[in-house]
């Protein structure tokens, strides 16, 4: 019988691939979009992580979600440094969420406040993705726009407090395998994981409409 971490990964594989292969992300990674598109994407991430991390400390004592509240993963302050670099000191004044981003952040917030097991699904899809595929984005951004390596502009992707990402990801999967939930609840977490990828893909789709490639 597959472990829960394996079940999560395989059940959401199709949605994961769809998100990775979105037109917007393909164009961004292919160097076909300008710095404004990257900055706009970074803005959208701020709304999602604000929902994920603000108030997360209240889940620390929860028997299900508590083990996943790991401050060394938190990205909000890194995002804010990146946005100050990309937009200037007054970056907050121009911050604007796309409707798709608002829907995504609202669902994350709802899980954080009302359904700790569902929060795990969003935690997993975001942070493990940032530690893995996010490093490809960092590398491309550094090369395309000349950011200092692991410096301002790409700090979101730089996990300074995770010394050994491979070991950390193994430990994280062990946490998933030991999650305190029955089979029915685990099925609901898997469904929420798929929903998280769908919400993320909707943001990419909206960004793709905002930054179409002109022939």
C-alpha cells in the first residue's frame, strides 16, 4: 500500500504538470516575458503567502497541522524584500490581486481558519513546490534579469534556513506519512491538494491573459 506522501504526489501529478506547463510559466521560463510579468507574478504570490502564513502560529498546537507550521519555510518577508527591489519602497501602494488570486488566497485562508487538515494540502503544494521547481524559476530569473545570485529579486526562492533541502523534503514526506487523519480525511486532503493546483493554474491563466505574447 502506498504511503500517504506517495498518494498525494501521484494523485495530483496531472494537475501539477498542467500548472508547470501553463503558457504563462512556459513563456516566463523561456525568457519571452519582461521583468514586469515577473514582478506581477511575485505580487500574486504575496497574497497567497499572506493567507498561508498570517495567523499560522495559531495552528502550532493543532494535532494535525501543528507539525507543518515551520517558521524556517515562511516566505512573506522574503517576498516583501523582493517586491521592494522590483517595485521600490512604495510597493504596497500598487499591490493588486487578480480575481483568480483572490479566490486562491480566500480558500487558503478558509482552510487555515476552519480546516487544519485542508491547510496541509496548501502547505504541501506551495512549499515543496518552492523547494523543488521554484529553484528553476530562481535560476532563470537570475540569468534573464541579472539578479544577484540568491539575492534581492529572488529571495522568495532562497531558503536560507533550510540547510539541506533534500533531507528536509525527506523529513517533510515523513510528516505527511504520519499525519493524524483517518482514510476518509486523507482522501479529502488529496482532493484539496488537487484543488490547490487548480487554483494556482487559474492564476497562471489570468497572468497569461494579462501578458500575452504578441507575434
